[in-house]
């Protein structure tokens, strides 16, 4: 293990420093985390580098540790809160001069991963923007009301989970109908942001640095008809959304028979399985909404890895997909998407 000595000069490229900061946020040591970022700033290290190379990179590692079942949800939440405190302290010590314009930054309705866009907000402030940071899970109507009250030059919307894409679409359409261009970000928009264009976003950025660069040049983009991408989905999507509770409850009943090991599940395991069944239906709905099976197959791949890290074998997930499939035999597009997901799992 690399040993970190907490004395200047500090080096952002030092693995020992990154391990030390990870331990601090993992222990919820806000004061220690603030001391590290303050020491880096006092060494004249650009705050953008501290945000991206230390705070953002550490947060990615936190997510990996949760997915690998090495950290609990509670510890992951505590680490995120500690990282947010360090970011706030860093921002408080950084002067800025708004001269580019005004931008509203928000997570789409139902999206609670706010730290990445909080980092974006601070990066844009450093680049001269006046930023209205609205935080996680902003309902579309409230977002539009804010836009009418403030008249920003741009909106940045984050979506980290693809199940929120229908709501992201509604928000993008509403913003553009109000005459305000939208830049989208977050892995929920798919590889290379491929779903952002389908949903009508004016631009997409893979991360905070790319978003800052995109907004600093050729902005705003040429105007387009906001109604071009206003309507997606079909009868199959509508059926899955409307019958979500029935699909989950009936699926859970059938799963007890299809996967006998469930009989020995405790209450926590049963609740987790119920939650996973909800994710299956929600990712299926998003895949149908955008006609993008990859939304579902990516979810299956990721879920299979997470479940195996928690000791749940692939046949359990396969059985879960199958009991949802059995209820949708009259819906060919849904069957095709589910079959694509089943093909990713071993029999």
C-alpha cells in the first residue's frame, strides 16, 4: 500500500494522496477532506484540477466500491456528503467574475445524483458564468417556472440513470419551447450521448470539462424547431408504464415458483428483489420509449455484475426477466427487448 504523508507539498498525481482522500470521505471526515483541498489550493494548484482529479475521481471510486459490495449504501451516502462539503469549501475560497451569461443547472426529475452537476456548476462559475444550481430531482414544471423568472442563456440537465430519460425528454422539450437551448450530460444519455440528440438536446458533454469548453464556444447553437423531437413512445411503452404495479406484483408471485431459492429469502432480500423487479420494468419502458434495446441490455449487464458481487447468481436475474416476459406475450417490441436482455445471461 502507498503511504501518504499529509504534509505539503501535495501532488494530485500521487496515489497515496488519492487513497488518503478516499479514506477521509469514507470515514465521513469532513474536516480532514477540507484540509486536503485547502492545502492543495494554497499550493496554487488550479481549483479545476482539484475538482476533477481528486473530488470527481474519488467519487467514481466510491461508486465502484458500492457496486462491488465493499461499501454499504449508507457509507456511500456519507462519502458523497463529505465530498460535497470539500467541494463547497473549495468554491468558497475561489473568486469569480461573472461575464459570460447565466445558466441554470439541474438534475432531471427523479435523478438524485447531484455531485457531478455540482462540480459542473463550480467549474462554470470559475469560467465566468452566473450559475443557478437547482440540485437533484427538479420537477419539469418548477424548472420551467424558474426559467421564466430568470431568463438564462442556457440550461444544463443531468441524467445518470436511463430510466429518467422520458422525464428528461419532457424537460428538454419544455426548455426549448421556452426558447432556451439545452446541454445534456450524464451516462444516462447513453454512450457518446446518443440518446441526448434523440430527445432534442442542443448539445451533449461527456463531463464537466467538455461542457465548459462547449459552452465557451459557438454558444448558443443555431435555433431548431422545439417540436421536432416532442413525441416519442407508443402503445407498448404506454402499456408497460400504466401496468407497472401489476407487472411487478404478478412477476414476484411467479418468481417464487420459477426460482425456489426465494422461499428462504429474509425480508431485506425480498424487498431488494422487489426493487430489482421495478428496475427491470422501468428500464424496459425507457428502452421502448426511445426504441433503443441497448438501454435494457446495458442495464442487464450492469445488474448482473452487481448481483453477483452480492452473491446472487445469474439464474435469479434470468428468472426475473422471464416472468416479466411471460406477461407481455402480446407486445412484440417488448418481447424483443427482453429477449435481447436474456441473451446476455447464461442459462
